[in-house]
C-alpha cells in the first residue's frame, strides 16, 4: 500500500439537494470534528502500516470554545451571586 486516505464526511452539498427538490437521507448529519478525524488517523497509523502514508482530508468542525474560566468556574460564580 502506497497511501491511505481517510476522507471526512461532507455535508456541504445539502443545499444542492434542496434546490433539486430531492430528499437526502444525510441532510441532518453534521460534519465530523477535527479531533475525531485525528483519532481515526492515529488508529490507522498504529495498525501496522507505515504511519507516513496515512492522511486525512475534508471539511471538519472544531468543538465550540468553553466559556472563559471553564464551565465549572462559571457555574460556581453564578451560584455565589444568587
């Protein structure tokens, strides 16, 4: 094997199905998080192949940023104010 390509699911064509008045069974499927693609690539690299041949591509989403100070700190501050 010379190359192992992992392709992220792409939902960016959903509006095309709407314009064509077609039902697309994956219309509500979100993009994969970048960290999950990295995890899959890491599994592939540890599978026994040359790790240098493993690549991934495609649109991904980053997880939302937590509130400054993190959820627990924010939650504690709100409770103290009450």
